[in-house]
């Protein structure tokens, strides 16, 4: 198992370097495309022709979304770069999380019944905390609350947040109960998984 984890760590480090390189190249391309779109570079030069024929067709979906949201078409390259960087960060986080859970599962299975109980408690609390995070992030995005990705996080977190809302008042327009719930869940998990 240790050999698998070492190989996974090496692959993850290589992927991190590759994603950083891809992000750097995309940043340069997005900067050039932005310069062509804002006329900082000549729109009739070879760089502008390359951007219009190669890069702009790839950015069309992003540009449509930006314009529909009320933004400027010239900001589409930066939004695309932000989306790619965010996707890379999420991918690396998910792979790191998966690696830690595989290691935790292995060491728990070899550690006896107490270790398995701690594993199950940790997984339950992790699912609740992920649902809490998803709920907070989705509350920032204007969308219908009937979608499946909203309903599951609401169903898991509302039994925790509803009693907290009765105790903790809102601060202006901000509901801080998810933050309080996050810390309370961490404290309870630490108490329950203490050896």
C-alpha cells in the first residue's frame, strides 16, 4: 500500500507541475487575446489573425455567457482563464482528498474495530461538511433551488442549521450559522474520534 501511495504522490506532483505549465501558457494566450480584443495590439497583424482563427473559436462559449451576464466580450479570456485555474485547483484538491481517504481507509482496516468506527464517523462528518460547503457556494449563485445538486445539500444541512438560526441572529444580511455549524461539526468530530 505504501508503494501505491508513493506512486500516487509522485503522479500528483507531476500533475501539479503540468497544470501549472498549462495555466501559464493559457495566461499568456489569454493576455494576447485580450490585447487584440482591446486593440492594444494591431488587429491586422499575424498575432491577431492567429488569435481570431485559433483561440477565439474556443472562447466563443465563454464569451456568450459573459455577454449574457452583462459583461464585456473583451473580458472573456480572463473568465476562461479563471475557470481553467479553478478547475485545476478543484481537480488537485479532489485527488489529494481521494489519496488521503484511501490511506485513511487502509490504516483503519488494519487498526481494528475502533479505527473502523473512527473512519465511519470521519466520513459522515466529511459528507455533512461538504454538503454545508456546497450549500453556501450555491447560495451565492442565482439559480433555482429545486435542482438535485441543491436539494441534497439542503436536506443534509437544514436539520443542523435550523436550530442554530433560532439561537444565532443574522448579522445584517449575512447568515453566519453555516460558519458556526462548520466549527461545531469539527469540534464534535474531534471529540468522537479521539483515541
